[in-house]
């Protein structure tokens, strides 16, 4: 029996994620959007289904506007929400999207109670799922951006760069240069400190840079691809060591909040949280980022 992945939200991020999942042949995909968008997710799904013979993967892609279509999902990817606009903080975006996340989370709790979900804190708060099955993209997306910028700087393949960005998906994220390497060589030995600091700052501003350029939208290819990397690690039980947003219970001296830290991601979801030895500066920066995250989510608690 094939795996089933449900992508909630058929906008740019969701449709891109569904396309990448189907193209890789990872699972059958159901793309869901709101009832008032009737026809849109079905149309995008049909377009992908018509492309499927060219991929030689044999997957099925369907669209729906009823959240009950999550039934039987092995993995749910939550992408529905308002796009970030110029001048809009990530905190503003979080609050704007809470009302969209809640019914989706309730539907998953009812119709796919055993699913692993790729989302963020509020989804886990509503479902009450164990922390192993609620995983956010903070960390893996920011690390991908860091890798891209380092690749541009060094003139080498981004595939040979391993980056580690911890903390929240915001201005106080913590790119840890000590654990960022290019072909096994620490980037601190390859790039001058001042220049490396500029690249770190560009990573923090990565999403805002794209919002400013697009003017009427926000990033979607990289966020979608990061979700797919997580889906693949789960479905294929790859045991990937990647930074993701997880609920901490004392690790790194933090409790009761979701924040990006290194994890082992596999068939059970979060299989282990990896505690790195951080410098005093990086540890302080992580706790500052954690406070920023806590301040944001405190406004969303029931």
C-alpha cells in the first residue's frame, strides 16, 4: 500500500510541495484548500496527475476542499495561510494565520490521529499530539538559506555544505558557524569573520529579502522543498540529522516551547533530540531567540 501525504493549503507553497512529493514518487498526494476555493486544488491536482506519466512514478494526486480528505494520511504538511507582505513581521503573520490552522488541526486530530505533521507550535497545541509527531520547519529552511549563501560566497556546490541554524524562524535565529562546514572544513576557516557575519545576517533576513523583491508575495520554492525533505526523511525512515522546530522538555535548558534544534528525523518522526555543546555566546543567543518565540506564542494560547 502506498503512503498518503496530505498537503493542506493549495497556494504556492502547498502546490510546490505536492508537486515535489509526487515527482519524487514518495506517496500519493491529496491537496486540500478551503471550500470557497472549490475547483482550484482539484485543478492543480489534475494538472500534476497529467504530468505523472512523464515522471514514471505511478503516484496519484487528488484535490479537495473538505478537510475530511485528510483521512488515512501518514504525513500531513500544513501550508495554508496568508502570505507575508512587505513590512509584516513573522509575529504578525503568526497571529493572522492562527484561525486558519485551528480547524485544520482539529480535522487531522479527528480523521488522521496517527499522522505525523509538518507544521508549527499552534497545530500541536490544538491536536495534543505527542511531540514526536509535530515538527516545524524552523531550522531546516533557515539552514538551507545559509547553505545557499555560503555556496554563492565560496563558489562550491551547496550539496557539500552542512549548516546548523538554531532557534526561532525570526530575526533572532542562531546560525552556528562552529557547526557549519564545507566539505568537512569549518566555514570559519574559509571565510573572514566580517564577511561571515554579513552572510549570517543575510540568512536572518532571507525571507524578508524575497518578500521585498516579490512585492506581492513571499518565498515558496525553498519552504516547499524543506517540507519535502522532512516528508522524505519520515516516509523512508532516513534518520536524518537536521535542525527542526520541536517541543523541548528541558533540552538546552528550555521547556514548553517549540524551537529549532538538531534532531534525528525518521519513520517515527522525532527519534532523538541532539544536544550540541554551544559556546556561551551561542547559548545566550539561543535563549534570546527562545524568549522571542515564547512571547509570540503566548498571545495565541487559548
